[in-house]
């Protein structure tokens, strides 16, 4: 391979590398996308999808672990035919590119038809960690909003 061909190949690889780097979703946006997908999974009543975002060392209220969170989701989905989760604005605090805290309000509702039978608004604080390119929920604390 001549000097010119090698130089062109190197330039082409550099351009492709830059295009890939530019196309990568910034960590905060990827986290926001993960939370939006989690909200859709709750609305779809998909306990497996909800559980898939929980880190192995997940901790929730009163020491709830990953298994307990899955049981809570599955039980809620069995109890209510319709489940809703409306989130208020996300306040994302990035700690480097691999850790984050996200605060928001969540209006959770459940029922058998168009009108929710039960509902509650919560103040939520969540902890996240980036693992192998995926944001995983490490902690969640929720308290009823006043």
C-alpha cells in the first residue's frame, strides 16, 4: 500500500471514528432515555422490563431489594388493569459520567378503566450507575408528597 493510500485509509478511519463518537448519546441523555423507557414499561405493566433496569444491589424503601421490587411491580400489575406513572421534571445531578442522582415527583395511579381508582403523588430520589453501557437503578426512595 502506497503512502497516499495509507494516508487516505487513516483519514477515512478517523472520520468514521469521529462520526461514531458524535453519534454516541451523552450520558445524561441516555439516562433520561432509560427513565422514559422505564415509565413506558410501567404503563405497559411489564414487570420483567421494570426489573431489568434494577441493579443487582438495588435498595429501595425499608431495605427493599431487587426481588422485593419485582414482587411489588408484579403485584401492582396483577391488581390493576391500568397503571399510570406520570413524572414531573427530572432534576439530574451527574457525578462524572458513570453515576447520577435523579429527583422528581411521580403521580402513580391504578384502576380498572379510564378513571383511576387509586392514586398518589410521591417525591422520588433515585441513584443510578452506568454498567456496560446501560444505566442501572441502584437505589430509590419515595415519600408521599404533601
